[in-house]
């Protein structure tokens, strides 16, 4: 099968792009993969052909509009003058109008419903308005294109959680049975033995005393990731030696007054994003991810692979691979501080239970690999091509 993959850029530093790199890298050899992209990194170029699409300097929205037109033009040129015909066109998200298959990692249409209240101008200082206005313009553009593309029944959609499928059904009427590919994991990097071997060094590097019980949250946008409910929960457990590490690129100064007001100064640590995130997993005693909104967050799944007990909210698609109380905890209401505090206390008080939960989590995570994702994607694409070929070969019936 000759497959065109259309994505503005591909690398292993960003979530969606990392998944696409891994998926197409693990497709069977009978797939001939051609990538149309402005930038490609972390890819074995002996297995793919990269058709570089030129980028346009300037604001992100302007470059996106240019990219949207330029990738169509590049494929038209290759088809017209080089005879490059593709069996299928595959893309992550809305990047073209002619995709046969789209993997949906995030649904921008939900942003119209107040999922991100911090984007409102009246809730932000004036100096932030230009950035917010540009972001709002970009999101409205993507939402418009989603409405055009996702409603088309001849475009196959692939989702990373049932939660994503529910959003597509609610917003765009896609009630058909959408295939789900739960994201794979790098089990060489993320595994219990490696976490245990790194623990002493990791805690020393982060200045964590052995008697401190360290909770970890990885991600940007603290509000959406559930930091407010975490502060509430830890405040209810202030007699216990519990610290929270939040790793990401968000500027923590805006939260200083909130942390001080909660009486948790010195117990909340803002850590920088780092490529070897496994060091944070090694230092932690449990992972907490009470997100208000997350289609499928990789850090909780990576923590499970490392053998950590994990708490996520039901609003996080990762909860779909968790049996609450067995291989993790699922917080039904992401704003329920008392219930979250109870879950954290259980892990602190019963270390044998916490260890057993971590072992069950690691066993669950073993099922999710990039190799499996490649096989799943191959099967889905073959089925899409079969349906497409069948439609194209059906005789046209004329009515007289």
C-alpha cells in the first residue's frame, strides 16, 4: 500500500507527533510511506520518503493556512508531474480536505463550550490579550475545519480513547463505530526495574528526603491538569509528609499566592520539562492526574508502565485502561478534593497495597506497545482501502 502521511511536523518531543512517528515506524514493510511535512525528526528515513513542504515565517495561524494550501499543492504536483498516486491519505487532525483516514488526538470543537475558561480576555491581563486573540482565532479556524471534515462519513476517523469518540458523536454527529488505538509505550525506558534502580539517585537529585511521600503530575496548563483540586486534597492531609511535584513548562509564579494561601509553601515543587522524564517517575511514590479534560494523557500510562500507583480522573481517557482500586484509582469527579485526599491517604497508609497496585498497573501497561499500535493502524488502513476500492468498483446504475 502506498500511503501519504500529511502532518505539519513530526518528532518525538510532542505528544501527537510522537505517536504518529511511532505508528508509521511500526507499520509492516509492505507499506510504502510518503511524508508531506515542513519538518521531520526522529525518523528512520530508510523506511519513508519525505516530501518537504516549505514553511512560511510569521504568526502560527498564517503559517497554518499556508501549510494547509501548500500540502495540497505539493501532492497535486507529485501526482501531476511525477505520477505519484496514493492508495490512502492519512493525517493526524485537520491538515487537508482529502484525507481518507484521520487520527483524532484532540477535538477543538469542545473549546467553544468553556473547557478553557482562561482563554477569556476578561479573565486575563491586558498584556496577554494579543496572544489570546491569536489563539482564539486559530482555534475558531480549526473548529470550522473540523465541522467541514469530521462530519463527512467517507472520511474514516481513528480515536485514542472512547472519550474522544463520544466528543465526536456529540459535536459532529459521528455515531459510527470508530476504531480506538490506545497509545503505545516505550517499555525499554519505562519499566519497574529501571525505576527502582534510578530511585535513590533521582530523589537525591531532586532533594527529596526518604521520609517524604512524593506525588507527581506531568503536564502544562495547571488548572486543566487538576492542580487546584490537588492543593485542596494535600491541604486536607497537611499532617502527613506529602509533597507534590508538578513538571512542565507553565510559569508557576501565577500560583504562588494560591499555594501560600493554602498554607502549602515548600510542599509544592514546580519542575522543568525534561526529556528524561523517567527521572521524575523514579523519584515519585505515586502519580496523580485529576484532569478536568484529557483525551488520553501519556504520563499516567508511562507511570503505570514504571510500576507506580496512579490516580486519574474519569475525565482523562487513560481511565479507560484502569480498574479503580485494582491497577489504579479513578476519581469520578475531578473537583472532588475529599475523595482525592482519601485515595492519596490510602496509598500513603498502606504501602503494601500501593506496591500491589503498581505491580498490577505495570502488568496492564505491558499490553500497550508501539508495535501493537503499528499492527492496529495497518489493519484499520487495510480495511479503509478495502471499503474505498469496493465503492470505486461498484457499477453505476442508471435510472431511465
